[in-house]
């Protein structure tokens, strides 16, 4: 029996063993230990293991690793997304009189912003989403309002960015229109649609202002072959961070009653 | 009264004792046998709270001494228990 209990005593945390191990062994040698003392020592070891700071750190690390693994596994379950893109070039109707690089850029940028505001406006996107041949975001539309879906499309999935300042043509500016979506055919179709809307909008603005810029398609919307790889490392890191935080928080809450107990006793 | 920390404090109230001596003493005055795990769980908590402290010794058997704060805590607990017992006794009389 003494041997079994001695073995059970090794289940206490190492730090506890270092502090109390020798005297605990002396007690076991002196006391007439019984079978039920084995259960008592096992229970004591369990309590010490679950209430030492080291075990809390271990628990937090374990929670972090578990969450990192879950997040990594979850990242593989995320449906593939495909990005289609087209490149357009906008240039003034007549070459700028000032041939210094960058001259007239602000005008073009402003024109681009104006077109973008109209094309990516909520109403325009709602109509694009609801076009029968596209019928985008079917799942999202079940749980979100169409306006929210349009907002998500504008802020997350459609990207319009400058494609290098210079395009080989003086005063011209190239820009990329891209859209990512789980269906690669639809992704391409949306980019084609956006390209068409940019062309239409350029004409409208040109008629309004009296002098339009030239808008050319440099690269038509491609059919993406490979999906955009999700950032597995990013997911894993976020999972690790969240797990550590949750683990620490949980252990702090767990530890709290022990800290407060002496005060509550003294108050009695 | 079976709270192991109070039993240990009560045992140390009349002098320093090591683990086995506490176990024997508690069994004698409270008729409660604390298992080794329970006893050392109580000793660990009491030492963490500063209510007992180890006494220097060369022996493997480590004696402990109740501190001022420990004695104060024990007095408060005894007063509280005493109040409860007196009320309980009075109510039993009138029942």
C-alpha cells in the first residue's frame, strides 16, 4: 500500500514535490496508510495539478494549440474562391500640353473615382447581384438583407486599384478591376459586366462634361484557373492567439475564488 | 466541523506540529482522520495564505507554526461557529 501511495504522490506537480515532497514522504512513512488514503492522495494530486500556476499556463498553451489546430482545419473547409480581373486604361481625349510625368493624373483619378462611385453604388450592385444569369450570393441573401450583401460585395469582393501609374501612353492611367467569388465563371462574368459599366459610365460622363476621356480595355476578364489560397498560417496564428487568450481568461476566472477567499473569510 | 484548514489551525493553536502529529492530534480532538492528501492540501493552502509557516528543522518531518494572522482567522471562525452553536442550542431548547 505504501508503495502505491508513494507512486501516487509522484502525480503532484513537480514544484509542489520540490517544496513538500520530503515531508509528505515522511508522513506516509509514519502514518498507517490505508487503501482509502490512495484515493485521498490521488484526489490531492489532481487538485494540486489543476490549481497551480504552471498548470494554468499549460492549460492556456493547450487551449492555444487546440484552437490553432481547429482554425487550421477550419481554413481547409473554407470554400475556394476565384479571382477574375481585367485591366483598363483611361486617358484624356487629347494629349496633355504639359508633358511632365504625372501631369493630368489628378483629373483622371477624379474621373475614375466618379465612375467607381456610380458603378459600385448600392443600387447598381443590387441590380448586378439580382441579374438572373448571375444570381449572386444566394446563401448570403438568405441570412442578410440585399443591401448588406451589396455592401459586402463592394467592400470585400470587388477591388479597383491603379495598375502602375504609367502605361506607356502619356497622361494615361491603367487600373485593375477584380472580383473574387466561389464560382469562377460568375467571377469572370461580373468583371465583364463591370468593364461594360465602366465603358457606359465613361460615355455618360463624357456627354455630361462635354469632353470625355478615352477608356480602353487592355486585358479582358480572365477565367481564373487556380483558387485564391486561403492564408492557413494566418488562420492558425489567429487561432493560437485566440486560444491562448481564452485559456488565460478561463484560468484567471478559475483561479479567482481562491484569491478572494481569504478576504471573505476575514470579513466574517 | 470538518473543514481541514480549520482543523489544522486548531491543531497548531497549542503548539508546533509536523504532519503526522497533526493527523494524530486531529483524530484525537475531532474524531476526524484527515488523509495525507487532504492534510497536505490544507497545509499548502494555509501556508499560501500566510496563516501557518514552517519551523526550521533538520528532520524530514517538517513542523509548522500558526502565525498571528492564522490565529486571528481561527479566532474569527471559532467566534462565528460559537454564535451558530449557541443559537442552534437555544432553538433546540425552545422547540
